[in-house]
C-alpha cells in the first residue's frame, strides 16, 4: 500500500499508518528479513524527499517491525547518496521507537577479527557536509550527542548476540568516513592512533538524526576486514567484505530476532525526550510550514 500525496490523491495521515515499534536498517549484505510475518511493502513520503526504497513492514515474534535497506534493494546508493533524513523521518512517521542498524565495518583493532560483532558506544564523524539535521527552515534545536548510542538498546543487543553465540566487543568508537573509497594506509594508521575501533561510512548520520527524532539507536557492526593497516592481511576489497558478510548475515538476523524478544514495551532511557530542552526557537516564531513538516518530530513540544 503506497502512501499517496497530491491534491487528487487521498493522503494517508500519520495516525492511519501502521505503527511499527522497531526499525531495522539493513546495510551492505542485508537487504531483506525472511523471518518477518504478515509482510507488506510501503512507500512513505517525507518533507525531505524519498527514502532509500519501500519499507518492508511485518512482525517478528509478534512485534511490529519496519525494515529498510539503506543502500536500496539492489545496493544502488553510495553512502553519500543515501537520503538519511528521509529514511529516519519515515521511521519516525511509522511509529518506530528503536532502531537496530546492521552494518559492515572495517576493524581497526587486532582483537576485533573478521566475523566478530562490535557494538560501539561512540562515533567520530569524518563525513563531509551530509545533511544530518531535521532542523533549520526557521527552527533551531541542539540535541545532546555525548552518548549517541542508546545504552539500554545496546545492552539488549549485546545480550542477544551472546545468546546466539556471536563473539562480541562492547563499546568502542565507530569512525564514519565519507567514502566511497576505502582509507589510505596513512589515514588508517592515523585512525588507529586515535584509538578508533571500527570504521564504516554510514552510521553516524543515522545516529544523529535518530537522536533528533527521539528514536533509540544502536549499531550491530559486523567486522568484515582489517582495513589496510594489518601487516599480514591484504588491504580491504569489496570481495573481502561481501565474503565475510555472506558468511555472517544469518548471524545478524539471529541477533535481531533474539534482541526483539528481549525488548519490553516502555523506554526508560533519555532518548525518548532528547528534544525536551533542545528547541531554542519559540513556537510562535516557527514558520507554519516548518511546524507542519516536522509535526511527527516536534509535535509534542509546540
Ligand atoms: C560494501 S563495503 C563498504 C560499505 O559497507 C558498509 O556499508 P553499511 O554501513 O551500509 O553496511 C560501509 O559503510 C560502506 O558503505
Ligand atoms: N575498511 C572499511 N572502511 C570503511 N567502511 C567499511 N565497511 C567495511 N569495511 C570497511
């Protein structure tokens, strides 16, 4: 069922959209979730343009899920081409409260071997000028990003990962580069010197927008390679990444399933109220159109 816009078409209001509690963003190698039941596809419109593709809505262990492949179903979008704002806004519109983000990453530490799962707690942003805020257009807000990952959700994922037999690394820093090229050896050495744990090209932008949308966010990062710093490994190639991904995609699906059954209904974390003291602009000064566009995000505060 596609959501329609325009004067001649009937628009579907947010309250009529099926409300999914958990969002799953699939990265490289994860384009669908066969275990979903009662599945249907939905195109969701946003004031920021089109998401990466149609959402797959369904249930997992009875819990409503919204799944989106961030690079598109055929992996047609570069990390820099992804419309992160549309993806996250659509998740909010669909009623998502928690996002599990599955990603391929390069490992910057010997101990994080290919095939291991990292659940980072921090990001370092080296992206270049991506659109990574919903604000502007007459409304100013500054959310806290000191702890960009929801520790409650990350804890659930860590427990779930261990339960399905994954080797996990809790905490650490995910450096998000712009890409699409992989790092030079010099960059890789510098990143290691900074104490970075894993490197990827997508997650920080999602985490920033999730926080603005008051959605809990955690990364399930599958280490696929040692980037290009490791003395006894060849520099990373797409072939290397895909091979490790294909060997481990079933593991990430098991982790998602085990995590979903461990999630209760309510949220005790601060993510749910991230905007409470963040909006600077008084409601009376926010342009009408901006208010209307951002209603799913700011509606409860203005
Ligand atoms: C296919 S290798 C590089 C590619 O893989 C990661 O994608 P994702 O985070 O969506 O799993 C990395 O960020 C790059 O986009
Ligand atoms: N080495 C690497 N650098 C950036 N993104 C990646 N995704 C998987 N491996 C990566």
